[in-house]
């Protein structure tokens, strides 16, 4: 009887293990995620110029550069070493450069990444003004800009520098947040 009990226990153990293997083999397996890599561009442009217009059809900003990549997932645009032109509410143009730029699908948000330079072009009504900073977020249609980085603004009468800035090109207002220094230039007669 002892032998018969051992044989029964052995057969039950083999049957239990077989049932477990059968369940493991027949259960549905999740498909393994294939590596997709980084997001790909829908298209790229070389040596391009894009004009973004306001709702009323006037120029909001212009971006040109050596390479643009359009991302289909969110409709955004990435630009290498862009040259750009933004207009303030008086129609004065601000020309600039940055290391890179990202523009959202609607053209309402443009991030200028790396070193950023902006130069207001002189006219009969305004003098030249220069802004040098980095990592500048702009809202071209609203004519606003913002950064947390150091900023220097130069015009013929003064040099103003500080850390962190909000600016409204439409109202011609610039607010520096910290470490503000100003140097007034003597007027030449």
C-alpha cells in the first residue's frame, strides 16, 4: 500500500504540473512592444521661409533657416538656427537669431532656444534697440516675450541688464525681475 500511495502522489504531481504548463502555453500573451524610436517628422524643409499671419491676415512673424522639421503628432515645428522677424503693434520689425526654435501648431507660441538676439530696426520714429538673452518664450500674435535667463537691452541712450524678463512689444514695456543694472549713455550734440 505504501508503494501504491507513492505512485498515486507521483501521478497527481505530474498531472498538476502538466495542467500548469498547459495553462501557461494556452493563455493569451501580450504582444511585446516593438521599439519605435524617437518621433519622426512628417516632413522636413531645407533653406525655407515661413510667414505666419494674424487672424486679420497681417504678418505676425516670419521664420527662415537651414532646416525645419514638422512633427505630425502635435503639428509643431522645430527649426535649426532660425532667423526670424516679429512685428510690434506699431509695425516696427524686430529681427533676430537663436540656436533653435520650436513653434506650436497654431503659431501662437514660439520658443527660441539657446543664445537669442533680437534687434529692433531703426526707422524715422524709433531708434535701434537690441535684446540679448537665452531661452526666450514668445507669443508672437500677442506681441509678448518672457525668459528667466539673464537679459541685456541696449539702445542709443542706455544699457539695461537683469535676470528674468517679461516684455510686451505692443505696449513697448519691458520688466526685469532681479539684479537690474542700468547705464545711461551721454547724449551727443
